[in-house]
C-alpha cells in the first residue's frame, strides 16, 4: 500500500496574514534587510551598542543613553520570561517561508519587537525626536516577512516594550530632576 502524504492544514487566520505579507513584501532585497534587522535586534545587542555609542558621544545626556540600553535589555528579559510561561510555538506551516534562524522555538511575544519598542521610545527621549519610533513597525514587519512570528506576537511585543520603556522613563525621571 502506498503511503499517503499528509495534507497541510488550510491557510487561515494569522497564517493567512503571514502568507499575504510574505507574498506581498518578501522580495529578496526585503528579506535581506529583514535578516540584517534580525541580527541587529538579537538579544537586544544592537540597541546596547547604540546606547553605548550615544553615551560616549553625548556625555551630558549619558544617563538618557544608558537608559536606552538598559530598557532594551529589560524588555528583552521580559519577553523571554513571558515566552517561557506562554510557550507558543513559532509558525510552522508549509505555506510560510522561514527566512532566518532563531535561538528558540518559542514565539509569543516577539523579543525583537519588545526590545525595539522599548529602545525606540527611550531613544526618542534621549534624542528629543520622534524619528526613532519609525523603526518599531519596521522591526515588527520584518519578523513577519521572515516567517518567525505571528502578527499577535509582534503586537504583544510592542505593547510589552512600551510598558517597559514607560516604566523605565518614570523610574529614571525623578533622579534626573534631582540633578538639576
């Protein structure tokens, strides 16, 4: 008797959204940029480097720049803790192309979206500009293009990152005001 190949489940819900995003945006150049963003955001290390460079280049605002790195690391840690509780597996459907390796099989929330949101919000504070916030949707979208997260993973990650950044900013604010 011939073996019957398993049939993939139908594409629906968040898988359908991933397939649509990948088929619309998943050009080789976009995937290349998304991979670069993935490597930058891995374990918040790119944000820590930006934080260190800012602290060195702008000593009068060193505290704000250090907060960028500390906030990104705290957000990353929060995402990992949530992942260990929720234990949602990454997308695994034949219609979704996985375009980058990941350090774990856990998906919710996206640690990249979490640390990037926290870093961008705190970077906006350090630079006195809203421009850094533009990287948040770009990083979130990159995780979908790469096929390693569901849309709700990146939305939850952005929300957690915003909470961490807001909390970090509030904790740092009273000390900053005392220095004046």
